[in-house]
């Protein structure tokens, strides 16, 4: 194996894995994918403003363009090509039915500026989605417009800030965020002008409730808790925390990025949640990982509902109406608009298609299977790996690097060696509360056969690492990939962010 | 006289009369891995013991650097902007983060000396 991986080819291609340059580097100015008649100069009304230099677009034939993008797409790893166990990410299958629905002309070919009377069907879809989200959480209102998870957090904290301002609570300047929360939580609070204080964990991977309640006081505006948290654990004390937070006059924000573990099983209103975002692109199977678009609708409690952002739908005599302006009689206290148009409509269609095709029984089964799969990994991998916390986990299993102690193999080396075995590595070095973390979220998508194959591979790698003297081999992985270890340090310190052309020679007059 | 003290968060502070220099320990830089970005405080900034004073980002994670004691920043290490890797290569020398004056030298007593810090490292590595 080692000998083959060292073969250098003349072309740079390896087998049928192509060495693909940038499209600008493929430029050939005598190639073009279109055949247009030369423009008639009679039509030239540019006067002296006519371009003198080349436009700088690459010249390629159509087959060259098709090959370029097909080859790039083949370099991509996605949930469609294999198991994607990234933790804190919920990479689940995207049913093709969702795509078919999103392409229906009545949903795919509409424009946000169309008259309301012509888009009542689209409004009905948004209203139905809102109803599902409210039913699933038990909360009375939902803002559909946030564009993704962190935007949803921003929506929730802006609603909380608006509620405090309306009540004249200007002294509440602090947001408490536990160590086990998502990193975006403190960022959100800071963007809203709050100072952030961290609350420690309790040794079982959960919030230290005593430390939290001790810190509560008249200066605290809100507490943000990720539940299930980034250790893959349910915050069992969430209700007690919410009660203490409310008694102190603050609001309880729950980060719902990990909602996939509890859909159909936990009524959030009963936990005392005031605001929570829902990542449609994680929990409800819309494509995720290509950079979006996502959608982060945010459910709001009765106390926060009046401050919900614009726009939102109301029912009136002519059907559904979009409330777009702060002067509207239906929006006397809205904190305003946080996104253009009406939110990520294409994502709404996909999420609702998923919900309606699964039904409430199917959604309950999905969350149950997601938790079952994560626990299957946790138990099977515990044979060689070291789980960070005892007991049942939720949607993801967390391990640390104690099993690699004295092997000379780091978490990074271990993850890289999984690539040679044909598996996308799990999330590593996150969460920070455990040392050398490996965080795995299989989701309900995976079959037992896939999980078994993954477990056998990971266990074999762990045994290999422990067998001694393997540090160098692990450090040199991956060996079978188009590229070996990339220089992450140089990429961060001296990134090359754009291709630049050769300096242009002055074009002839 | 100079005296170097350590925090449990792996900052060091070297005190020379009323002025002091602060950085992160060799253990901290080795845990962080290759450092790609450092943000140091500006001169004149008041910092309080245990509060955030600087930010360090590596290929693995971004972390805060906390003020070991209270006081006022007199200089941030401007050289780290272009060469953050100095923190990896010379964490207790050229890789210092900032210099400060102390508002209460008694706060130093709560920090670890060299032998206590060495014992602490053994304990967390066990």
C-alpha cells in the first residue's frame, strides 16, 4: 500500500482522480462555448467609453466547462456519497421528494414582489409550516425570517432585548452562557450589546445549576443554553434553570440546533423556554453543508411574541396578509426587520415536505432512531475508545483522547487516518470542555450495516494506534487521497483568497 | 528583582518592580498547536484580574487570555500581528502578549510560583 501511494504520475492525475486546475487557468482565448454573430458597429452607442482591455473571462468550450464542474463536484464529499458523522451538525439524508416539491412552478417560479392575491398558496405553505413548528414546540409564535441558526439566535436575543426595553429594564446588561453551549451563543449576545459571562460545567457535561442560580440577579437579561448540549447530553435541569431565570426577571433562550434528538418528545413550553431557533437545514432535512441556504425560524413565548420581527403573516378578510411595516396595526411592538423579503422560502417548502411526508409518528421515530444510533456508536466504540461521560447520550456520542495516551497519536492523526479508510472524520477538538474531543453524530439516516462498518474501522484503527510504534504512520495519513496533509497553518496565516491574472499587457489601440 | 508567577489558565506574569509582562506558557502553546492570530490589548486599557485581556487563535481553537492580576496595560506586543507564530517558538520570551502596571501587588500572592505550576502540570497530565 505504501509503495503505491508514493507513485508520482507524469500528469499529476492519479488513477481516475483528476488534478483539476482553476477555471481561469484553463483559459484559452480561442475557445468559446457560444457562437454569436459579431456585433454590428451600427449599434455602438458607447462613444469613447468602449472597453479597451479584455473582459478577463476564461475561454472554454462547452465540454470543457461541463468536465470542469463535474470533476469539482466529484471532489466534494457529501451525505449523498457516504456516512457523514460530523458532530453538532446533523448531516441527514435530504429526501428527493423535497426537491420535487420545491421545483413545482407555483412554488419555485414566484417572486416576492408579486401581488398578495397571486401568492396565497405560498402564504398558506408558510402558515402551515409555522403551525407545525408551533405544535412541535408548544410555543405560541414563530418568526420564520431568520436565515440560519445564528441569525435565529440573534432574533431571539433581539426580541428579549426589545421586551426588556419595553418594560424599562435598562439595567440588565449581562447574558449568561454555559461552557456547554454553542460558540455562536456568546457571539450573539455580544452583538446585541450584552456582556457575556461564562457558567462552568458540573463535571457530568452539563450546566452547574448552583453556579448559574448564584449568578442570577437584577443585571441579568437572559440565559442561553444549548439543549441537548454540545456534549450530546440533555440538560436534565432545564426546567429548574428556567424557573430560576424567570424568578430573577430574565428570559430563557434555548439553542435548538440539536432539536433533532427531541422532536415530538419534549414540549419546550413545558421546559419554560422563551425563545428557541430551529435549524430547518439540520432537523428538517433541507440541504446543508454546501454553504446553505439554511433557515432558522425562531419560536417565541407569549411574553416575547409581541416583539417578533417583520414580516409575518396574519389572517384577515381577504385571506393571508403579510405584515411588512412597523406602522401596521398588527405590529405595534415589533423590533423590526432582520432580513429582506420573507425568509428562505425554498427551504420552507423542503422542510414542510419532510414534515408532512413523515407525519408526527415519523418525526418521533426519526428523533428516536437518531438517539438510538448515537448510543449504538457510544457503546460499541467504548470497547477501545474513551467516552467522556457515563450514561445515555442524545443525538451524538462524545469521546476524548485518553485512549490515545502514550501512543504518540493525536486526535488529528486519528481523524486523518479515517479518511484513508473511506470515512469522513467526525468533529474533532470540539467541544473544548473535553481534551482532544471526537464528536460523532450518525443521525437516523444510517443503517445498522453502515454503523457496524464504521465501528469496525474505528475500533481497528484504535487497536492499531495502541499496538505501539505507530505514531509515524498515523502522522503521515491520509496517504490515499488526492492531497495529503494540507498546511492549515499557512492557510490561516497567509491565505490566498483569489486568483489573479498575469499583469495585462497594454491592449493595442 | 524579577519573579515569574503562573495562573491555572496557563498565563505567566513576570514582575519587575511595579511593571509586569504577561504571556502564555509553553504548555499552553503546545496544547493550542500552531497559532494563527493574536489580538493584544491597547496601551491604556484597564484590566481586572480574571477578566479577558487578549485573544489567541490556533488551527484548533480560539481562546481568551485572562489578566493574571488587575492593572493598566502599558504596551501590547505589536510584533505578534505579523508573526503570531512567535508565541509557539518563544512563548516566554519574544512571544509575550502585553506589559502592564499593577494596581495591587498583593494579587500576585494568589498565583502559582514555578514549582507549584510544575506540580499543577503534572496533576492535569496524570
